[in-house]
C-alpha cells in the first residue's frame, strides 16, 4: 500500500569510506544533497510487517545539480544535435557506452570512466563536471584516454563494475574480464587495462599456444553470470568474484598497481544440483542447472563464519533450470566457500507466478543490502523482495517440516508498468551510514526517475518463524488507492497480482467496501478535505475496486457484485444529494436547510450520532460521511420532515411550497440517481448477464435480499409524497387567482415538473418490489405483491390524470406510453384532442398524418406511432373508450387502421352490432357479415323487432355473398332455410302478441300489462299446475315486453295459454291453432337434428296437452245427444282442430319431406316415460325442476284418466277419421295458408 510521505532531505555526516581492513580511499567530500528536481516521495508499507517501502523521486533526466559547496549553477548533459565525424572511438550509430562513477581524491565531484563496448575505448575524467560541461565528441583534449587491447572479433563489453580501490572491471561477451586502473605507481591519473589471466593461461603462452587459444576459444571462454566486488583487506586491494552460468566461481585478488591473482576457483554445480533435488527439481542433472546471478552475503548473513580463521566467502546464487528458462522456477541458494569445503546453507524457492517477464527474456539481478534481512531480485520490469532471515531449528519448525508444510520465506513482488518508458535502466543497494537500518534498493526507471524501495521489519512469532503475510486486502488496497494514480510507474492492477482464493478476495472486497461506506478507510481522510472531494474519492475507489475484480476474469459470488453495486449506488445518490444541499446553502445563507431538518428528525436508530449535536452543519456532514451504508432510511424520513403550516397567508403557502419542493428534489436525487446508476453501470460490476429495464432487474430475485431502493416503508412514503405534491398543486392551481393564498408560480412549476419524475420513479420502485415479493416463495409476501400490483395500477391512473390536470399533459402522455397503460393513454389522447380543439377526431384519423405539421397532424402521428408500437393493446383501449363514449362511428372512419378495427370487433361478441357493419363497409365481407348477424340474432339479441331486422339483414347479406363469389349451393340453401325458420318463429310470436294485445289496453304501465295478461290467459293451469303457470307467466312477460321467446318457452306458451275469453275481445285468429303452431315451432327449431330425443318428447308433450285440453268424461255424455250436435261438439275440440291442421299441412307438403308433422296413432303412446320427463325438465332452472316434474306427472295422470273413463282412444279414432274427411273435402279451408307460416 502507498501512503503519502512528507518529502525531506536527509543530510549525511561526512564519513570516510572504510574497507574491511580499516584502510581507506578518500571518498568525495561533498555534502550529500537531495536533487532539487525531485517531486514527491511515495512509501509502501502495509500493516503486515516486512513489506516493501517505496519512495519515488521524480527527477528531470536532462539536468543535474552540482553538490560542491559554493557552486550553484546547473550543468546540462545533452547529446549532439546531429551526427559529427570524430576519431575518439565513438561511432555515430547511437551505441550507449558503459560508464561508472569513481571517487576523486582532489575534489568533491566524483570522476567518470566510460568504456565504448565495441572498441574497448576508454575515457576518464577526474571530475564529472568536466564531462558534463562539454559534449562527448569534444572530450579528446579534456579526459584521459586509453583502450583495452586484444579484443577479439565481435567481442564487446557487457558490464562494468566499480571495484575501487583496485580499479574498474569490464566484463566482455566472451567471458573475459578486464581490469582497468586509473592511477599509476606514482598515484597520478592514467588509464591502464589488462585482462585477468590465471597462471594456467599465462603458462600456455608461445606462438602455438596463442594460436590455439585464439582458434579454439581457450579455457577463458565462458558465460559469465556475474562479476561482483568483495571485501578489501589492504590498501588498494579488492576481492573480485566471477561466477559463470556453469557453476564455476573464481575469487580474484586484485590491486590497483600490483596486478591480479586468482585466489581460488570453485565448481559448485554439483553441490547446487544436489541441494535442489528435494526442492522441485527432482531428477535434475548437473547440465540442467544454470547460475543466473550471484551476490556476496554480508557479515550479518554469514555470522556463523566469523569465528573461523580459515578464509571463506559466503554468497547467494540465483539458480534456474537451463532446460526451461521460460518456466516460473527460480531458486536462491546461500553457499559458503572455503579451501576445505563447499557448504550449502539454504535453498529458497522464488515465486515468479506474478512476474510477467520470463527468465529467457531477461537475466535476473540480485541485490543484497548490507543491513537487514531482505534481498532484492530484479527481473525485467519487476522487483522481488525476499526474506533472507535464517530459520532457527525449533520444535514448531520441526513439526511443520514433518507435516510436509515447511514455512516459506516472506516474498513480495513489485511490478512496473509495461512499456519501454517504465524500463528499469539500473539498480543498486543504498548503504546508508546515517543510522538507517532498513534494507533499501534504488532503481532508475526510464522517463520517471529514481525509485527507492525499502523493506520494513517483519514481525515474528514466538517460535521465531516470520509472521509476515501479504493478504488479499493489502493487494486490493494497493491497487484501488494507488493503481490508478497519475504518474505511478507501478503496475498494481495486474491480473496476476491477486493470486488468492476467490473467497478471500470476496471477503476483502466487501471489507474494503464497508470501510468506504462508513468512512473508516485510512486512505481517504474524512476531515480536512471538502465533503464533495471525500464523496468523489470514495466513489472512485469503489469503482476502481469493481474494475479490478472485473479484470481478474474469475468467478465471484453474485451476491458480492450486488453488494458492491448497491454501495456504489448509495455513494452516487449521496453525491446528487450534496449538490442539492450545496445549492440550498448558497440560497438560504445561514438558515437551516431542509436536509438538515430531515437528518435532525431521523431517529438515532437510523443514523450515527454526531459528537457536536448543536452544530447542524456538522451532523449533516457526519451523516454523509458515516451513514452511507444505510442511507435507505433517509427516503421515508423526507416525507415525514414536511411540516404542515397553519394559516392561509401567502407566507405560509410560500414556506409550505418550498419544503415540498425540497422534499421532491431530494427524493428524486436519491432514487433517480440510484436507478440510473444501476442501469448504466451494472455491467461494470460483474452483472453483465443480468437484464435491466430502466434500472429494474427483470428476473433472478430469488437469491437476493430486499432491494434498498424499494423497501416497503420507502415505497409507501414515496407514494404519499407524490400524492401530497399532486393534491397541493391541484389545490393551488385552482387558487391561482387568489394572490394571498397561492405560492410563487415558479415553485409550482418546479413541483409539477418533479411530479413527472416522482411518478416514473414510483413505477420503478413498484415494479422492483412486486418482482421481489413474487420471487420469494412466501405466500404472505406473494399476496402482498398482488395487493400492491392492484393498488398501484389503480393509483397510477389517477396520478396521471392529476398530472395532466396541473398542466403536465405531455408528461402524463409520455408516462402512460412508458408504463404501457393503454386505458389511461386513450383518455389522455382524447384530452389532448380537446385541448388542441381537434374535435373531429374521425376526420383526423381518416387522413395521412405524415403530411401535417399542425396540431391535428401531431395527433395523427401519435396514433400511427401507437398502433405501430403498442398494436392490439392500444387498439383495444382506444376503441373501447370510443364505443363507451358513444363515438362508434370513429372506428369506421379509421381506414388506415382497418386490420386493428376488424380484429377488435371480431374479438368480443358484445360488439357484433358494430362488427357486421365493419364487415360490410370496411372489409366488404358479406359472408362474415351474414354470419355475424345470424349469431347476433340467435345468440345475443333479446328484442323481437331487432331480431327480425337482423334476420332479414343476415338473409340479405347471405344472398349478396352468394352473388359476389362462388359458394356451395347446399350450404347456401341450408343457411337461407335456417334464417327463414327463425323468421317464421318470430311470426308465431307476433300472432300471439296480436292476440293478447286487446287485453292490455286498459293497463296503466308495462307491469300492469304483464299482470293482466297472466290473469287473463293463465287460468287453465293456475290452480292444478302452479309451476307450469309460473312458466307460462315468464313466457307471457317476454311477449308483452317484446322480447325474444325461446322455442321451448314458445311451445309452453302455446300449449298452456287459455284462449277461452278470446271471443269477448273479437279476435280468434289464434284460437284453435295454438297446438298446431306449437308443433310448427318444434319443426322450425331444428331440434330434430340437434337433439332427437328431446324433439320426440317435446312433440308428445304438445299432443298430450292437446288431448287433455278438453274434458273427455263430459264428451262421453254426448252420445245421448243428436248426431248433428255430436258432430258439432267434436269439431270444437282442440284435438280435432289440431288434427285437421296437421293433416292439411301433410296434404300440401311432399310425402317424403322430413317436415311432416308427428300425429299419434294412439293416445296411450303419449304417456311420457321417466327418461322423457327428465329430458323435458332438464331445460328449466334447478330450483324449478322438482316442481315442474310434479306438474308433468299430473298431466300424465289426467291423460290416463281420460284413456280409461273418457274413452280417449275411441274419440281419437273417430276424430282422426272425421279430420281426414274434412281435409279431403274440396271445401275444406287451407288451414296452413290461413295461419300464415310466413309470418
């Protein structure tokens, strides 16, 4: 983690550079000054002890300040503006020379030695200021020059080492090392160079040996992994260690004037290979191990050798497998070399999992500071910090080793950003002699400057094992709070940087999120900065946290993403609230703002108590800082904070309106911002698989807790606030003329505009809450969801109507479109028509709206848009509204939307009266119109006159359809016949109405007419068959009220009506034909095809009632009268008249016709069975069936009595013969024609 650290120069006391033997070479005496161009320091020190501390010094690379006392000028080091011809050994190809700073015994500024890699050319300046003041091409006359002779073809310098006091050592690509001395035996400046040669090489001289050495490569040709300077044992002497990749280590005793001698040579490859055999490289041979770098161990790391008198060298080797240089396997081996033994002290694995650079691309460099117990390994653009602390043998350690889980040394890595601009140009340790005791590494980064990395002490357990641990939270905090810092060269947001289990990362992310919401994070101050800056910083940190987790491309728990998103929503909502609060404070001055009033009224259970209860501004700021995590509680308190004002003065109205305006703006700021943020940023919080509609989740509520934006209390109080706004606005709009009571018009307009947003937000809250309740699986919550849905739909209608009433008709229409509330939209569109004075809506809709630019054209375009986007739902709502308002003609004028009109009218049978018209004038489909009229007449019509008209129109349209197109002749004839039959039944009903009409003349109203008709024509069955009398009354009621009588009721009416008093009214058209007409109705009804059993039982019922109409017991006494009187008596019976009409009908019809009437041969066959009675009774209401069945049984009993005592069989035989004779007579009347079958 990184926290700001105050920058300050650290002065170092003048101290002589001491060697191990206490002999010294004079160092520069200048004071160590901090560059004036360094900009800032950044420190890396998490809570876990032992992590790195990093100080960054930004310096301009083209300027340097001399640190000699009294010199204040700045000397610029610049390259030549153009390539120049020169003979100093430097070519113009831009090859960068190797250089090293050397101590200067005569001046404060150090000297500079530069070696040209390809030519071995050397230039030495005793004072670096001399090299800085003049360009390199002009240094021939200024610096001392020399060269390294004997370079082979293609050989070039690869590294340079300051080995003072013995001199400078240059490593070449062939593996040779050259010793460069800058003083002669007299101590004067000079340049002398020679290659280091062992005695074996020196003894193999001569011509043949030299040629063999050149051609064959010689023993000196090797891959040098490292050249390092060791200790100094006497004046001008320095040990130099040369390590090769093959594991060969040479220790050279070098002197500035006496030459160089190799002290010892060690081959450690076998020992290193054996030490790695149990550490992940099983089976590795000596050829598979390569030494990549080496570094001397300091005295602190080799304390066990202090008591030994034998000369020894302790060092660290960086080792890897040569077979897989691209792998992530690297080891640090601590080794001690002496004349008697080679001892491996420790082997530490290096974790390269988070290092983006492969070993094959960059050779690692290991730096071991003199102090502390931490080493720095530089690989590519990464720095690894590794603990070198020795592990003491303790019981706890032994236990861990036995379990196969030995403690791993502390390790951390610092990765720089990718790109050449962040390349590490060089690095070294900082040996501070001012009392500093922390291991420090300095790294020079291209285009940035020098970065100091300091490792802080690490804690240890009682067992001595280091307790330092890098947690997921540490890494997340580094990446979140410093990863996006401008100018930061470190790559803290890499995917490999969070190599932790997913659960640990989730817990750390939620912990950081909680600290941000409660302002507990130590990285963002809660004081001393403006509140807006605090809110912005917390929001940015949370956004960076989510972005970091998204870049990991790992599966994190869905609930974690939702918690992060909700937290970000709350911060965004608070930022919106603060903008409003700032505006209110500027406008009100020192007065208490409405938000302060809200926060002050909140219960302490819902907010964190402030230390200063008297400071209103302080507890508002306190709420913003520490109550973000539970800011959902402020939503209902906004409504509760509105104080009702007493009185009706303009001042009170102004104050009340101001509070309502503030409340609406705060409520909208919270909820609108939350839903908008969720809708626009959900994909950035790992919820890219979720689908949102205006910030409302469409599905997947099952595993989620209650949403903070739609909690029950918040939803209720937001609805109450909206009702208050609308009602107050409506009341004030009505009082606009009373200046003493109405508030400012501008405030009213703002409140009215806010009502639009409140309705929209309330719809989002409602949708979210209902979906959440429905997904919980709790019956109680599901019932609550249904209740909320019904109540909201009902309330929303009036909300939109009220919104239109306060001058926001356009917004109301837009909201109705958004909610797809077609019923409300239809009403609002009509209101828009009225306001624009477009009264002839049918005329507007009949034209093409695209060419109109006026108000009617706008309405027309809206209609086109609605039909195209809402389709059937809009058509149903609008057409229903037009029909309900008596404007059905509008439908027939909407030719542009004819398919919608037809679909709507054909959907509901209730619109059949309009449907057949549309079939004719809109669709020109006469066949469909005929079917519609037929269905309307037979199924839905109740008025006799309309029924007759509909049948006639149906017949007419059927004939028209036959003429217009081809049709099946049989089907056509059947349709026409059915319509004619229905019309004939209407004619029978008209005959009955004409018969009873004279009786109704004296009635004062329709009710009296019904009573008169029942009293006059229902006497026959009133006493002995009361249930049938009730049936007769129902049928007579329909006849009197001009309603359609069903065929069944018509049969009951004709067979039960009493026509005994008809003579007194002078109308006997129905008399004697009632039973024949009943049989005719049965024939016309079509029961023969639909229900043959019922058809048969109904015919028997008619004949039975016909036979029991007359008293046949009394007829038996007619034998005593004369023959003429007997014949007259027989002709007066209902049975004879019915037989005569039926036989006459047969005479005029085809014998094979199915329309022939049923005539019983015997009277006994008219006795109905139980099944036949049940069929007849089934057509009545359940409460009537038992009573009617009893009356039908009574009719059966009467018939049986007449069969026995009245000799009904005899009379039937005689009457049948008489009727046949009467029909056969040429003078017999055409009963059928007279009765009018075509009524």
